[in-house]
C-alpha cells in the first residue's frame, strides 16, 4: 500500500510539469486500461502512477476550462455574485475575491464560464465578505511575469481556482444587492480582523497577530517581511504545519486529560479516542480561522492522517502516514509540487521522521530538531531563494517555542474568551501584542546579523550542486550505521571545491517586469543592472520580486554597478526593494532627484564617462552638460561594446535626444541589440535614429495588452522597414542574448523554454 500511495502522488504531481495536456478522448481511452491494471498485483504500481497522471490531467482540464481565454482579455462584463474571503485594502484600492453567479458580456460576445474573480476596486465603498453585488468589470486573462527564478503568478491563480483578474469600472450599474448573505466563516474572520485592527498596539504587532490568528500575512510591511526572510522565521508568521500541529498537540493533551477524568467518572470511551477527537476539533477550528488556505489544507491532511489512525485504533507507521498525507495533498492540490511551501513542509517532516523514528528518545530534542530541519530544508531553500542562513536554526531554537507556546495560545485564548469574557479577550491580546512588539524589535536587530552570515553559493541553481547538497543532508539525517557519513564528507569536499561554469563573455537579459524596464548585463563575472523596474504597490516591486530573485538564481550576491536611467516610477520604482536584498558597489543615476546624499557609491550619469570590464567597454552617451526638458530625456544612455558586438541601452529618451545623438556622430555603427527607447512609444524611435543604429534585434519592454499600447504599430513598422527583428517581453517573457567567443548573439525566450500546460 505504501508504494502505491507514493506512485499515485508521483503521477499526479508529474502532470504539473507537462507543457500540455492530452486531448479528452485520449484520457477516456486510457481510463479503462488503468483501472484494469489496478486489479493485477504485478501492474498495480505502474497503474497507480498512470491513475495519478489521469487524475492530474482531468483536474487540470477542468481548471483551465474555467479560465478566461487570452482572446477575451480586457473585455467588459456585467457580473453578479458574492464577495468571498478577506478583502485587502490600501490607500488606493480594495482587492477581493468574487464568486460569480452570472456573467454577461457587455459587447454581446461569448459568455465565458466564470467561477471566481480576483478584482480590484479603486475608490471603492466599504466592501465586506458576504455582500451580494452587481458590478461592471473589465477582466484580464490570468497571466503573470515570466522570469528565471521568479514567481509563477498564473500557476498560483489556477491553483486558487481564479478564472480571471480585473477591476471594477466606474458605472451606474454597480450596486449592492444584499448587505450580508450566508458567510458564517468569512464574516467571522472579517469581524476578528476588524477587532485586531482596532487594538491600541504598534502596527507591526497588529500585522503579526493578524497573520497568526487569521493566516493573513498581507498586512506585514515589506521591510519586516524581508527581516523574516533573512532570519529564516517566515514560517512562524504563516499558518502551516507548525501551528496546526502545535494546536493539535495542545488539543490532544487537553482531550487526554478530559478522557482520564471521564474514565474516573465511569465513562467507557478510551482517553486516546477523546484526545484524538479533541485534537482534530481544535486543529479544524484553527484551520477555519486561517481560512482553509492550501498550506492549512496540507497541514490538516497530515494531522488527520495521524489522528484518524488513533480514532480507528489502527497502527500506522509514520512513513505510512506520511505517504497517505502525500496522496491526500495530491487529491486536494495537484499543483502542490510547484509550490515552495510543499517541498519545504514535506522535506522538514521527512527529515524529522528519518532522524527520530530509528533513534531512542534522548535529551535536547528541540536542539536536534532544529538542526535536522535546517539540513532537510537546505536544498529547498537554495533552490527557491538561492541562499540559506546558518543563523536560522539558532533563532528558531528560541522563536519556535516562544511563538508556539506563548504567543499563539494567547491569541487563540482571546478569540475563545471573547463571547463570554470580553475583558479576557483584551488581556490575552494585549499579552500577545506585548510579546510581538519584542519580537519585532529582535527581528530588526537580528536581520542584519543573519544577512551577514547568509550562505549564497554561486551554484545555488545548478541541479548537480543541489543533488550533492541533498545527498549530504540525507547522510546526516539517516542513522550512522548505514555507512553514509564517509561518502558525505567526500561530497562536502567536492561541493566546497566546485566552481561555477565559466561566465558568458557577454550576456544581456531584459527581464519581464510589465510596463517598465529592468536589464541585467553580465560581462564575465561583473554585473550591471540597468533600471530596477517599477513599483506596483507598497508590498510588490520589481526590484525585490523580480530582479533580486533572478540575480540569486544566477548565484549573484552583489552588483558591480546599478544604473537608474531616470526617475520615472516604471524605471526606478524598484530601487529600494533591490537595494534591500542585493549588495551594490556603485550607483549611477540619470536624474538629480535620485542622488544619494553622502553615499560615496553614487555618481551622476554624464556623457563621456565610461569603464571597461575585460574586453567589454561601457560608454555613457547621454545626458550631456545641458538640462533636458523632461524626465524622459534625462535618461542615462549607455553603449556596450565587445569586439564587433554592440548593445544600446536608451531608457526613455525621445526623438529630440535621438536627433542629438545622431548629429553628434555617437551612433555611427549598427548595433546588435537595441532596447527600444520609451518602450516603443511613438514619441521615440524616429526614422533617422533607427537608420543610424540599424539594429539587428530590437527589444520592447512593455506590459501585455497594456493600455499605453506599447509598442506603437507605427514604431514597429519603422523597425520592420529597417530589417530589424522585433521582440517583446510581453510575449516572450525574459529575453536573453548571449555572446561567446566570436559568435553570437544566441537568443532565448523564457516563455518558450519554460512552458506548462496552464500557459
């Protein structure tokens, strides 16, 4: 049974990595042989794998059938439905989930089967769970940025069952039909969130409490979230297996005590049964508080597996329970294997089982557990975030029992005591917030220390390197009698001596940041970042969410030069986010407003400046000594040359600056790659400029179906007339050009290389 559970889960999760799903007729044809194969012992394991694949395909087909197709992107609908979940509000808008009951296309087009929408409403009235609305919305097909090392937003939307995203249009049809429908759970959570939000405590403590009680970490400030990442304590502020297991354990102890008292009073129900029921009730109660998100569902599945065996009086080995929980997760969330949380939670549990099951009980179990979890998570952390902090086990040694034993129970006590003893709720929450204030102060102090000790190997994204780290972790966790320690020492030596593959002679990557610009240029081992991209919200900017993960994916811990072309938010919005996460040796700015007072790293961009890295030369062509008329024309223009290869980075310069560059004779030779000025706006890319640079390739960094309409069709026609080959990040995702030796450039599109069936 154990092997078949593993086989089924393997089949389900494998589908998440398929580039396309088979046609429905093939699924029907395969179903009968698969079911028949389960009847014969010799074929049950391959049949279980095939059954898992069949289930994953059917689930994927059902989910993708309910999503808005790209052909209907930016179409208007009149939708009627109910607000679900916990609306997120900031100073500009409220964002919420909307379960659709009916939808009508405004232009009379085809009616898409819409199930759940993720909607933003700018200048919205008070939106609360359970409200019944009719809204005029503009919907977008599910789509996200596509970058190496980045987050697959489109996959997340599919896993959450979201058919489309969009925003509410200002229209007289928007009206509230019913103030509050049946929303017992969501309305209860919303009431608790409002109560926590009104507590007279520090904002950070309130955000921590909301995360611990309701599983809503969206209110934690981005700077504090960075401190949690640096110290390896994010898991403490995300309701997952640790919290569910802790609450279940408390419920088990409480239930066992009640069972003993009941037995003394003459009850015939065994105390372990009462304990298991009590543990499951409390775990489900806490899971309901947290909104039954996918991490909570995973934790509840694992908890229910263990407690179910106790209730049924079945002896289930830990590994059988682990396999059963894995199979349940495969049924609940077939895309789980694409989520970092899945790998981190299951590898942590597997490490603990491998360490403690074969060993007798011993002292200092908490200390051992922290180091076992650290070893087990090393591969996942390197793969998903590119670094690990050896300080994390020490921090968690104190933080885990503190938060689990003191803070979380105080928060939950406040909820339970509220209806019967309002003063008790206030006292419990004040006690929790006082501790969380201390925790926030400690995080602020520890984060720089942890960041200084962070291990970020250059080979963090290399599969062979990760396999070596995994083998060492397995050797450390498994019993010493297996004789794996000596090979582990050899592998450690190989990992220490391993060197990354030779860096490319010259590489240019235009990252997919939507309507904005972020470029990484590598010349051997030296790195230039040209613009850190836009800032989309207080919690999301391209610098921290796209550029920094890409650099870590390459094993780059420090940038030699960061050039911020000018001050527009679509180019400079991610500056602080990038500086918070990646070291920078020197900053060059193209606008006075971006100067760094007192910072010796910073200098103004000025024509005539330049530098050389090996055989690659960087020359600044603009701005000159005069004062350009607007922000766009202050853009720092850089020409990159290596042998006969040339790259031109132009920022947002307009036609007037283009004419100046041509008249000054600075663009005398054709370029291999041109980053289209101003994203392909019709105010740039003048005919004379295009003829002067005569690019082989022109790259437009623009948003998909963005309302600015970049690149403009007139501009595209000009480049086509010159014989240039156009590329767009909106279509291709991140675009990379590589020069090696005398050859090149070799071009790669990330969306073409990384393709999954939901794309």
